[in-house]
């Protein structure tokens, strides 16, 4: 019988586990502490549980931590880790150390249904949702886990399309029985899905980043098919109902494509769309992907855009591009690994 992983279970799920096994209720917190504080990799290490209870647990469960199967290191210190997620499938988690912080970019799905024109993960199509175990494992089994200061749900997949598992993982990261991190250390990035955006805002306190990329709905449809189901104008309307002026930050991601969305006309439309909303814009350099007729704008154009928006009251930054030499655009390494696996099977 396949054993179930304990890592990735919330406290209430652990409470059900111990109840069903006839263990005392307080054992749930003890197990949570072994999993999320002491980060053990075997049930045998949970030494404050009686031997009998450890044996009961081991019959049906395992810790379920799994180290990355591959890694690529950039000259700038960025490391892209590959984690196995089911038979023949892999997801990436990218560790990005900086002067005063260390961020992990975490995946939420194997592939993605959203099919954004510019995204390698989109090109893979959708294979599976990651479980909370597979999401938390990217953090728990990271060699640099003790150095982490921030997590961004910006890896492979659309987190709002796997919201139940993502919310469980976010609970574990922020709860006192889990990693006890402030939600200010965590950002979830999304294209904005009708079913999911409101729930995420109401059930979590983590920061939100919306992938915007153009303020023109017709153009956004071309770049991001998700626009057809939930338009950027409706997304902004929904966001206006919530307060992002205090602890919680709202940002918009904007890949600057040469000759597509990089002129001041777009900047003016952005100002109109986001007027009065407490938010910032992150300009992103495009990581070119094979077979897509899009190019990134040059740094001068991006700086002009940033300065124009900031001087008109919309705080704008240019995101530092990291790990360019190891294909930091998400999906590249896992696509290569999946292809390699297929070749081996032929
Ligand atoms: C990979 S997505 C994952 C989170 C979510 N699915 C989303 O789209 O926001 C994270 C960010 O990477 C951006 N991105 C995707 N492909 C890119 C590329 N080739 N170059 C630069 N950024 C890219 C997305 O637009 C998004 O803002
Ligand atoms: S950019 Fe995000 S939503 Fe779009 S295909 Fe890539 S992972 Fe999916």
C-alpha cells in the first residue's frame, strides 16, 4: 500500500490522523513540530511519540520529504532546483539569494492550463496539480531552507487554479504550528481567475501580484487567453473592494515586450486603469523562449517607462533579472528533463 505523506498536512488534518489512529489529541501538535520546526525526514525521529504510536503511524504514513533530483547554478548565485512530481514529471523551484534576502520561487502545478503566449510552462500544457506536500517539500527539502527570507508563488503553474492545495501550503508557512512566517514574506502571483481571486484575498493575508502585461484588454487576450474568462478591467474592479494600503501589498507584473506594450501610450492606459488603486508596478525583462515571436524591450525603454509611471504617481520598479545563464524563465529546465526522460523511455 502506498504510504501517505505527513508533510504538507495542516494541523486540523493531523488532528484527524491522530484521532483515527487512537493517539492522544496533543500528538497532532507534536507531529507538526517534528515536521515543520525540526524538519525530520523519518517517523522514527519523532521520539516524543510512544514507540507503539510511531509504529501505527508508519503503517500508513511516511514523512514524505524528497530532495531535489537536479540543480543548475548560475554565476550570480541563483540555483534552479528540479523536484520530481509524479512519474516522469518535474517542477522547478528557484533559489535567489540577494544582499539582505533569499527568495524561493515555488511551483504550484506541473505545467499550466493558461497557455500564455510568452511562457514556457504554458507551452508544456497541463499535467497535474501539486499537492500541499509537493508545494511544502520545495521549501522543506531545499538545501538553503534555513537562509530563506521570502517565498514567491511564481514558479510553474497558476496558483489560483490549484487554490485548495496552495491555501493549505500558505497556512503551513504562516501558522504558529508551521513555519510561523509573516504573510508579508510571501507573494502569490496570478493571471487573475474569476473563481479564486476573491477567495485568495479573503482567506489569506499574503501579498498579491497580478500578471498584467498590457492594459489593453484586446491585446491581453492575444498574450494571455485567461483574459477571455476574466478581464483585467473586472479584475481591477474586484481589487478596488479591498484595502491594500496597509500591510498587504498589491503589485502588477508587466513584461516589457519590444514594440508591443513598451510605448508611453501604454503607460497612459496603465495610469487610467489603475487610478486610485494602492499598488505598484514591477517591470519585468522578457526571457526569450524558443519559437515565440516576441522580444524584450531594451533597458533604456524600460527606464523611460518606469520614470514616466513613477513621476505620474504609480510607483514602478524594474525587476532585476537573475540566473539568465541557467534559463531562469520558469519551465525551461523541467521541459528539458521531461524530454530527456521521454527519450530514455523510447
Ligand atoms: C510563471 S508565472 C507563475 C504565476 C502565475 N501563473 C502568473 O502567471 O502570474 C510568474 C511570472 O512569470 C512571468 N513570465 C512567464 N514567462 C516569462 C518569460 N518568458 N519571461 C519573463 N517573465 C515570464 C509571468 O507573466 C508571471 O508574471
Ligand atoms: S505565465 Fe503563469 S498563467 Fe501564464 S502559462 Fe505561465 S505559469 Fe501559466
